[in-house]
């Protein structure tokens, strides 16, 4: 296996720079997955759901992260397809220059992030960066859009997690009150509440409801 950088000179240098840039982009892939996709909100909600149920380490981290990844792929598929069609495919076919192709491939992600970032968060980071309000969504600067999108995703993730905590909290309170009325103070309420929380979650088909709500909660797909 060998890499052909062409003839010596400027052509070889240009291809070497392109290869270095590609390797650098691939090394940033995990960070891009968190910063520019639905992953952050989904994994926060699933983690808070596991805490609300109270089953220690169940589902385990690999299962939780795997579900979050596949839900992210499901949500982001239209965005990725648009990115490939509009930018990467023409660039690899030599129809557009590399920089133009990369810029075009980033536009679907920009639209997705603008659609899911709160206006107040965008206004905040535009103000902090001392940038004027963009004339259109396509002109939103990345330096303000990325942190605004991430803050919006964190807020929504915690909001959904809080709402999911409430029914499980009620079960915990009922179990604690029942044990106190029976004088069984030495028995941890969580031990009694856990099977009721599990059967409640199973009866309402919780995983299906949570997955559907997460997918339907995103705009700009």
C-alpha cells in the first residue's frame, strides 16, 4: 500500500497539506459529534432517565451510549445526506474546489443548528462577540452559533430530564411514606420503589416513548 503525492514540487506539497487537513478533521470527529449534532441532548436525557429509575448501572454505559449514537444517526441522517449531496460528493468528483466543497457540506449542519438553537442564546453570543445580527440564518457566524446551539441543547436536555424525574419521584415518595407508616424505617425506600418504577416504565412502553419524543423534538431535519 502506498500513497501517491504526485510529482515533486508544489503539487506534492498541496496534496500533503490536504492529507494533513483530512487527518486533523478526522481527529476532531468525536468533538464534532458532540458540538454539532443531536448527541448531547439525547445522551443527557438518557442518563437522567437512568438516574430517575434508580437501577444502579442499568442499562450499562455501552448500551446507553450505543442507543444515543443510533438515535443521533437517525436524527442526523437527512442532514448528513444533504451535506454529502451538496458539498462532499461534488468536491470528491472534482466539480468544485476543496474549500468550496467543505463550505457547502457545512451548510446543512448550520441550518440544523440554527433551527434548534434558541434565539435568546444566539443573541447572547452574538452580543458577547460584538457581532451584528445576521441578515439571514445562512449568515450566522460559527463562533456564535456553536456555543448557542450547545447551551440550548443542554437546557432542553435538563428540562426533559426534570419532567421525566417527576413520576419516579412520586413513586419514591409513596414508598417512603408507606414504610414510615408501617414503622419500617430501616428498609431503604429505594429498594421498595425500584420494582414499581421498573414495572411502571415497562407498562407505559417507556423506551419507545422516550425515543420517539427525542427524535420528534428536533427541528430542521
